[in-house]
C-alpha cells in the first residue's frame, strides 16, 4: 500500500518493455526569494580527531517574503565538547555600507543544569543572530568558528553534506585539512573535487556553483539515497563495522551486570521460564517503564549513561535503552548485541562510512532471532517500528543479520456497517471493525490516551468532523494492552443526511473510524508518478455494508460489481439488492513488497488500481 500515483503512457510503455522511465527535465526556478552568494566550510583536523571549523556564508535577500528567514540565523554547539566564536556578522546594504550585528541582537539559549550542575539530557546551546535593517537587495554576512575539543570518537573524523539544487548557490567551498597520515575515504557527487599533500598535511576540497537552481518536483522522500543532490562524504573510518566496533567498545562496560541490575532482572522474570519468555518480559519492562529522552549530552552522544542513573530517573535515550536491556538479558544468561541502524529514510548506506548515516541503537538477541527496539513503548514484542524495518545493520561482530526484518504483511482490516435510512434521510446503525498488524496498531494508538468523557463523545465529534449532525456510542478493545490487534463496536444516529423525494445519489464508505478504507488505496492515483523508490507494504482491507432503504425511496440503479486478480492487486466488489436491503461488499488485497518499491513497480501498481478507482466512483441513484 502506498500513496497512489498516476502514470503517463510513455512511462507505462517503458515499464512494459522493461526500460527505465524517462524523467522530465527539471524546470528552472525563476521566482527566487534569496540566494547564497557564498557558503564555505574549512575544517582543520588534528591527529586526535579534534577540529577547528570555520564557516562563512553570504545570503542576499531578493524578495520581502523571505526577510524573516534570512534576517535570523541559528548556530548550535555542544557546550561540553565544543566552543563557539562569532568572528564577524553584519548586514551589507545595497549601497555597500556595513551594519554590524549589535550585542543586543543575539539570543542565547543554553542547556545547563541547576546551580552549575551538569545538564541532565542536552548540553546543546543555541545562538540566534538577528541582522539589522535588512531590506530587499541587502545581504547578510556571517563568519563563525566552532572548536571541537572532544571528538565523538578519539582519533576519528567524518563529515558529509548535500546542497539542494532548488536553492541558488553562487559559490560553495568545502575543505578538509587533515594529517597526511590520516587515511581518508571520500566521495563526491555533482561537485568538483581536488586533493593535494603538502608536507605532513593533506587538503581535500570540494566546490559547487548552482547559480541557476531548478524546481524540485519530488514529493515523496520516504526513501532517500545520498547522491540525489550535489554533495560529498569524507571519513577516516575504514568500514561501517569499525563505527559499530568503536561504539560497542565504550557501550559494553556500561552494560555490566551490577547487583542492582541482577536484582531487577530477577524481579521482572520471577515465575517466567524459558529464554524467549524472559526476553519478552525484560523487553516489555524496559519499553514500558523507561521513558524516551532523545537528546544526548556532550560525549554522551555515543556513550550510554550509567544504568543507575537510567533506572533512578526511568528515562534514557536509545543507547540507554539498549544498554539497560542488554544488561538485564545478560543477568539472566541471555546473550544480546547492540547494533546501529538509521531510523530515518536511508535504506542504503553510502559507500563512505560517515557517522551521520546511523542515528539509532537497538538490540539483537541471537537465541530468539529477534531485533528489539525498546524505545517504542507501543511496539509489540518481536515487531520493529516501521522506521527501523528493512534497514542495514551495523554490527561489531560477524554472523548477525545484515538487515532488520521487513514488514510482516499482516496489515488488514475488516469492517461491517449496518444502517437504516429513515424516511427523512436520517441514518441509524452500527459498526464493527477489526484490524491487525500495522492497521491494528494505528487504530489502537488513536484511542490510547482517550479518556471516558472523550470516548463518550467520540462518535458525535467524528460525525461533526464529517459535517454531519448526530450522536452515538462506542466500545473498544483495551488500547493500553500492547499488541497489533484492535477492534471496536459502535452505534450511531444522524439527523437527515440525504434529500428524499427528489433525484439524488449516494456512495458507500466508512461512516466511522477506519485506518484503511478501501478508498484510501486509490487516494492518489491521479497524482504524478514517482521517479524514485518509495516506502510501501502489503495489506488487505474488506468492507461490508447492509443498508436498509426507506419505502419512500425509489432506487433507479445500483453499481455493477468488479473483480480482477493481478500480480500486485486483487479486488472484488459486489452489489446486491434484496427488497429494501442493499448488500455491498468490497475487498482489496495488495501484494507490494516490503519495505521499498521502485518507481517502475509503483507505476505498474498504480495502473492496476485504476479499475478500483472507477468502482469507488459508482453510486446508488434514486428519486
């Protein structure tokens, strides 16, 4: 299942012939609000991985609507590991005058503890500069330096960047000045590169000119691969395994089984036998009892906190979660590994192993063959959140799976709606819905945290959102019970919705809450086809309606059923009238691979959905 898009004849022909689809040439961006006259970074790296980075940028304001964004600039740095120095900041007027940013135009937001104590979660400070008297035709010029005293990994350096072709860059210059003895892997795309060695230093430089930007037509970034925009990557790590190994070296001591950890593990697993059951009990406890705090402190970006701190405060980031779970498992004699993944939209790692490609830590338990992410308080045992499914795994040891599992394909929904249309056009009926897999999880979370008073008025508020006056009641499964199966039963009654006694028509669709209505499968069929891979998954949705019609309604026609069974989509609809009762059933199954679908596959899929869209447009005609 995916947002539906439409393909043109040329694209469809290319798919049929097995040829790559031809992308339309990019359109020039002519209505620019600002342009970057200069952007430069100079990184001077020492043997120990510390660095001095100097940044300079000159941005010219072209249209008044961009004044607020150009006028302000924010700089972030770690107070414990870095030092920030603003070297120069001024507004350059169109006539050449310079107006320096006064001290009163700085806003400092510091993250620190109370009375000089250390910050609990984040020591990232933010400095905001406001450039004075900025008008169209003026430019902001900013130069600042960040000194990194404490690198994330001693002796190691990595950096990467990309530049949006939709923005005007007159000149981009990136340089890395590092010891000649430091082996650097590097790669660039759509940028000019030069390299030279002078004495004991090596200088790598990348430049770019993008004075004529183009409009980015892409709308779906659920799957992204570095290289789509001009950019570069450079790293002194020799492999992704080295990144994982360096992390694990410092995380493992933090996972030591202390008497407190042992006692906690014994308490949580009391009366629980077997490795799988004990693993689940410990996972459930960590994910339920330890809240997630996603910010790190200084070197804490790659080193977990002490477990006593995590247990005392019932809170930690992904490293803390993974380290605590590893320690608890080890206390019961269950071996596990911490592994690194990307929790964003990167499904393919770049050739150059840079730190930014991984931003999340989870566990792998070999004896049960499961990856576990305890930072998600709602993910059932054995299931991963979608953002870490089908992702490359960075492990410190060999023999572990190279990717996390993809979606299990269990997403399904079954909806039964029975209602009677009154002589005045009002409706009275009931709804039963059962969902499982991703749909069940989605529905459960939508009711999680809903109090009794809110639940009592849920049907009324939902109908109001559909611009229908009505009321009703609803009973749901326990939304606090973690799992991917969920159901509800509801009753509803509306005021007149249809006009009776005149010619009219009505369609059929869910009246109340539905995470996966059949109509949602075709919601984007008429949009442009994707030119890039997108996130997708297989699923099933089934809807049945039993509609009792009023005696004063004369039915002129009902829709005709549709049925087809293709390699990617199967669909069947039936419409049958028995006296005053209209029976409607619609069932759709898609077999999209998880979790990535190519542009060519999406084009074929969307073409297959067109008969479904046609069926959705059918209505019951009456007078």
